[in-house]
């Protein structure tokens, strides 16, 4: 029974739960849905990178920094210029929110994605031990 479960373990379960959670903010359900197609590691790293850039932008905004060439703006431009469709979709999903809210939602997603990726090793070890 456990072997069957591990053989078909779906690493997307936390994201699927988020997409279907009626109590979760709509934007979080939306960005969770966007993350469903992403790899374990790449999905996490790209989510984390964008979350950090939005956190930096929120800190700049709180400090009253409005320079169009600020480090946070430059970082966001660099991320978007690289052409990751996943990061672009995430950006578009949160772009109209206040910076602090967008950062919070992206940090939430990065945490879900990290936990999702962290499951790979224990699941694989358990699968190997059951063979």
C-alpha cells in the first residue's frame, strides 16, 4: 500500500490544494495554478528570485526611493528580460497589487514551492528502500 502511494506520489498536491482552497486569497490560488507546470527546483528558484525582487522593491518604496534606475527596479527588469514565461506570468498576476501584498503572495508561493521540492529526496529514498 505504501509502495503504491509512493510510486504515484504527486508533488503538485500542495499546489492543487491551494488552487482548490476556497478560503485562500484568489491571487494565491492563481499563482499556485501557474506553478503547477513548473519543475521542482526551477519552480522554486524562479519563485524565490521574483519574491526577493518584490521584497526589495517594497523596501525601496517604503524608504521613498523613486529612482527609475533603483536596484530593485533594475533587478525586476533583469528578471523579466531573461524571458522566463513562468516568472512573467507570476509578475503579471501580482503586478497590479500594492508592492507589499505582491511580495507577500510571492513569498508564500516560494515557501510552497520549497516545501514541494524538499519532498523529492525523502520520497525517492522511500521508493528505493521499498524496491
